[in-house]
């Protein structure tokens, strides 16, 4: 290492290289979180963050027309859902290889992987990492909402020990809006006001109602996966101009 180069310069240069690589591969959103912001979040396993200091959030946008044409387009949405998740996993894999070549640890976390030991949860919340990275905020529907795309984004994450520059968490910007609450087809979303994120999932979302409907859709041969999409469609932040 060149002793004349400061640790801040190393961090900044590496961060710029990683961002350039991510957008070259094709991400729509990108952010880096300080994992200390996520101390209150459950992980699986419990010590998942032990060897890492940063969480990288990568996102891919769902095409507007796929959501705008719901519910008729739900079988089309199902196909895009699978394709986007696979693409996210590929990008996470490529960026992890990039970091490993720089001699850092990197653990790509799958885009959509519910674990049987948990109640409809995964290794870590991708939305929580995206929020901590400053990509967007947690909305009333518990989706991650971005200024540019609203909640019409799917995410994957990478855990790393690389000394990357980080973003800052965003507070909820939903205000008095009730679109996702009023339009939810099973009335699962509760009008819970919070600044950063809810104290628990149940205070904002009736998971039993939501999951039951998703399971119903998954049994449809034309759909085959647990998706709905209505709360993504109706959010004003994601509406096409």
C-alpha cells in the first residue's frame, strides 16, 4: 500500500469503483449501509453481521406497465418477479467477486428466499439495508419506497468488510397518504404512523391476511409464485408521469 494514500482516499476510490461496476452491470438503485444502523434487526443466523461492517443494497425496477395493468397482468408480473430475482442474484454474485478480487470478504444474500425456520422472513431484510443505505424509506405498506421509482423495486444485498463510504437512513415520507391502505385487496395494511420504521411488522401489516392471499395466487397455474403487486401499483411515488 502507498503510505501517502489515506484510508479515506482508499475508501472513496473503492466506493467509486464499486458503484461504477454496479451500474455497468445494470442496477437501477445502489446504496451502502453502515450495519451499525441495523443492530435492532433480527438476522439468520443471529451472528450474520459478525464479520462485516457494510451492507450493499442493489435494486432492479419492475417495468411500469407490468404493474399498471394489474390484476390482468399478474401472470406477466409473476414471470418478471422470477426473472428480476434471478438477475439480482447474478449481479450480487458479480459484485461479490469484484470485492473478493480486492481482497475483501463479500457474502451475497439471495433476492427472495423465505426460510422455513422463520415466519415469512429471510436471512436479513433487504428493505432494511436499502433504507439504512439511504436508497429509500420504509412505507406504510412496509415496502421500500424510493423517490424515483416508488416501491416498484426488488432488492438483493451483499455483506462485506470492505471500507466503503455509506449513506444515511431516510425517515418515512408517506405523510397522510392512504392509497396502499385503502386499495389493499384484503385490508392487510394498517394505518400505522412511524418516523423511521415500525417497532414490529405486525403493527403495520396483518401478515395472515397478506400471506393467505399470496398463497391463493401461487396456486393459480398461470401465476405460480406468491405475488400480488397492488400496493406497488397504487403508491403515488411510483406512478408514471
